[in-house]
C-alpha cells in the first residue's frame, strides 16, 4: 500500500533530563511533524510512504531531507524553498509539572509560504492508495490552507481515498480566521473516507448534536458521509494513572478497544501513533476489534518512547502485553 501525507516538516528542540528552557545549555534535535510521524510509523509497519511538504533551501533543509530518507520516507515531493523551518521547543514535564510546547516560525516556515502547483500535487499523488491531511495545515497560513484544499480536491478527482485528522490547535490561528478554517475543515471532511477526532471536535468545533458521544458520532458521519471515525478516550484510574481506550465507528457500529494504563515518558506524537495503527490495520483488512486494539497499543507505546514517532515494528507491537511490563528481551 502506498500512503501519502501532506504536512509540515518541523524541527523539535527538546531540553534534556526534564529541564526547563531557562535551565538548559543544550537541546536535542529531531525532525518531525504529523505527516512525518505518521509515515515513519507506517513505514515500520511495512507500508510504502511518501511526504508532500517543503523545507528551507539551506543546510537545515538538506538535514531534514536526509533525516526523512533515514526514516524510510520518500521525499521526492518535498520541495526546497525559503529560509525557515517550523520549530517547536519542548520542555518535558514530570509529576505535577506538565510538558510545555513553544512554537516558533510556523507562519513563516517553508511549508507555510510555498504554494504548490496543481501539477506538482497531481504528480505527488499519482499512484497513492490513501492520502492523509492534518488539520493543522488549514490553520497555520492561508497558503498552506489553500494547498490542503487543493490536495483534497485532487484526491476527489483522482478517486484517491482521503484521511483527515482534526488536530485543531486554537493557539496556532488568528481568531478572526476561525470561520474560514472551519469552512476548510468542512470542505475536506466532505471528501474524506477516514477521519480522526475527539469528543470536543464534534461537540465544540463542528457543533454536531447528539445526547451521547455515540449518537453525535453517527450524526457527524451521516452528515459528512464519512466511512470511518476513530480516536481515543482518556481517563484517570484510582491511582491517577492515565488510561487510554481507542474507539472506531464504521457501518453505524460503534466499537471500543481494551483500555490500557500508561506511564507517560513523552506525550508528543501519541495521537499520530494511534492513527498509524488504525490506518495500517484497515489497509491490511484486519477485523475492526483487532484494528482498534492494535492502534491503542501503538498509542500506549508512543507514551513510553522519547521522540515524536515509534521506533518499533508491527510484530514488536503485537508481541507486547499491555497488562505486563516487559523488562528485558534476550
């Protein structure tokens, strides 16, 4: 299966040993982004993956492209333009202190200032079985939003299945553009087969009615003719430990996965790990319950992994026992 993602290539700079930025003299560097994270995971699961993005036309861009290749991602549709890359600083939390993310250069990044031509995108999408668009791309600039809309339009005309992840970020957009962003979301949703989202996405962002989450989900899927809607539900157990549970609705049937209690080492990229598990399972034709449980396990493993993407294979995920921590494999 060839899976293509449209999304920003970013640079993550994280402090070491759970330090605050004000305490740090050194930072760890990682190239990432929703599309990058998703494709890296899917490559690990055995899929052919390609990225549509843009990086700076300088040494940072060269390093980014080199890293994409090392991650197994085909970068032929990644252009080089401008001088900036989107950056975020991560201060990993611990105990009562939450992790903290500070964004830099998003609206001025190469990805958010490069206008793809229709021919460039058509060529990049040719031969794709599934295309993924992250909702963040509709929020960070007018140019990236127009690019995302063009990708969605081409997927429709080229009969390519489209996958959309809400990933709504209030902090990344001008409040005056809320209605415009919402219109872009709706345009892409109406052309999507698979959608990832949350309770808040349906209730607050789209204002879908329903007395229960399940009813609201079905109303949303009927209104936008979506085949699959999936995401995670998060709660705390009696020991205040995070518990995650996946859900998926298909053919008007709402199913939940087995809950997994997780120890949080790095919370960034966990949603991308879940989405990659759902996409891989669906594309492989697995039974729905197995798809949900596999994706939930991917999400749980991501919480224990430093960095934005998984570094384990599908077989390793399937061997893991969620109810029993494994210390050493020999």
